């Protein structure tokens, strides 16, 4: 009840206990032994029990039916979105074009057409990149501007390949592509100076900030948790196919990936040459036979396509 008084009103709260047969709120005494701490402990125990409960599993026959086409009985293939990341001029589009060529998703005849057209404008080494860089301005400048989308089928997966731009001016486009990716292919140039420029810190005196670092940080924040790292252009390193150069790049990039929350078990490093096709696929026609021989002297790991699978 409110009662007037000097300077205002007083509020008197009547008993909140319910009358017989009526509703209301009863503010009774807490049960014996009740404390705030004991309540918090009970909540924490329940949360821990919930987290430690086993994840329910579907019976094998139900899983098999979900993974197959009900009409034909064929197994439904897993689909992944793969974003191609890395510093500008690391060879991302060329490597993507080589992947498509190795999987027979593009023809040699089309490659020959692009080689002729690229040579006519003084960019003969960019022919493979034209499979993803389809805009005239991208081809003239030799720089990926927007996300290039291609589809590829490997032995185990159906991939949507998202070729992201590496230039810092087009970071918003890179972010839009990475946001929809399940996993990443990080392309790092092994040539002297190119790796250092791409991996430089923003405050380094010799280089401005490299996009390799920025792409790693942004991709982790956007939900990418596993990478295949392609150490590209190892055929142009000094000396060519140098194991020490590969191991140096691997150690530096791996340390930075782990600092940003990536697990080492979900990272694979592959030495490749996107331009000549070395270590892309075992079924490739050998364009650089000497490069394959030099690499196989010390490298016994998977090809790039095997690593993606």
C-alpha cells in the first residue's frame, strides 16, 4: 500500500504468502544446507556430466542408408569446400589450373588455346591460371581479383574449389570465399625473396606485411581448421628441389599455424611445382622428368591430390 508523506510516498509491501486456495509466490526459507556455493557446484557437476556423456551413434545400417542413393543404391560422395589461400604471386591460380588438368576437368586443347593467347600479350606462364581467372582484367593484369569457383572430383571427395585473391587490396573478396570453406590449401612460394615477402611481419623494414600471415589468421577466425600447405615453385629455388629450403619454410609456417590454433595433425606440407606439374599427381604426364627425380631423392610423402584426399 502506498501512503503519502513528506517529500514523496512510502511503499509498504504486504505479505506475499498465498491465501488458502489462491495462487502467488511463497518466499519460504531455503532448505537446510543450501548455499550459493553448493548450488554453483551442482550446476558445474551437471555440466561436466553432460559434456562427458558419449555422443549418440546411429546404427550402421541406418548410416549406410543415409549415405547411399535410395533409388540407385550408389554411395553418396562427401563434399568439401576448399579455399586456395596465399600471398600474391605465390602461384595459387596456376596450381589450381594444374589440379584441374591433372583431374581431366579441363582439356589439353583448351590449355593450348590459352597458351597461345597468353603468349600474345606477353604472359605465357599464366596460361594455367586462366582456367580460374576468367575475367579479361584479371588476365591482363595477371592478378586474381574475385573468387574463382570450380568443381573437382578426386578419388574420395567432391570439391568446390574457391580460388581466393592474394593481393591485399582484395582482402574482402578473400574473406567472403573463406567464410564458406571447410578446409584450405595454403600456397607458399619457395623462391628466394618471395617466401620472405609473403611471410614478413607488418613491421619488418625490408618488406610490407605479407598476406600469408594475414590469410592464416583470417582463415582460422572464419572456421578453417585444416590445411594442406603446398610449398610451390620449389623447382625455381636455389638450388632446385632443395630439401633444406623446404624444411626451413615448413618449420616457419608450421610454428605460425600452431600459434594461431591449428593442430599439427591437421596440417600436411607438400613440395610441388604448379607450373611443371611435379608432385601434383602420380598419373601426370611427366613434363619435368629431372624435377621428379630430384624430388624423389629425399621426398617419400604423398602427392598433392593424395594429401587432399
